[in-house]
């Protein structure tokens, strides 16, 4: 007599079966949250920054604005990139830069 061989190898037989989708008391588990949308940014041209201290001064001034989540300034490029958390106010951006004695040249 011949013994029937199982199609499973010993490793497959020992492996746990995949778990079905998790369910909660209220039905199937919710889908994972989608990836957040990339943050909106605004690039501003600035004249007068000469060093890293200037960058820090502009960065701090822009980060005080209520619609700003963060800011980075680059004196070599003469720009600042503002990460927005709300609707930007160009007049407020201009004032924040000019109050630090730099020239606001506009939004790129």
C-alpha cells in the first residue's frame, strides 16, 4: 500500500493560518487612515540676509505668524519657505520681514 502524501511541507503545516480581518463589536475594523496630504508651503523672496544669524531672525519672525506651522530661511538663495497651517496673509508676511529690517521682494 502507498501512503498518500500531503501537499503541505512540514514548515507549511506548522505555519499559522492567516488571520481574517479583525472585527469590532460594531462590525469590520475601520480602514487605516490615509496618508496625510503634503503640507502647503510658500516661498518668499527676501533681500538683505547675509548670514545664518539673519536666517534665524527671519525664521523666528515668520514662525510667529498665526497661519505658519514652520519656516526655513536661506540667506544664500535669498528666500524663506513657510509651511502653512492656515490661509496666508501676504501683508502680515511683508510686515514680519520688514520689521526685522529686511526687504520683502514678494512671493515666488
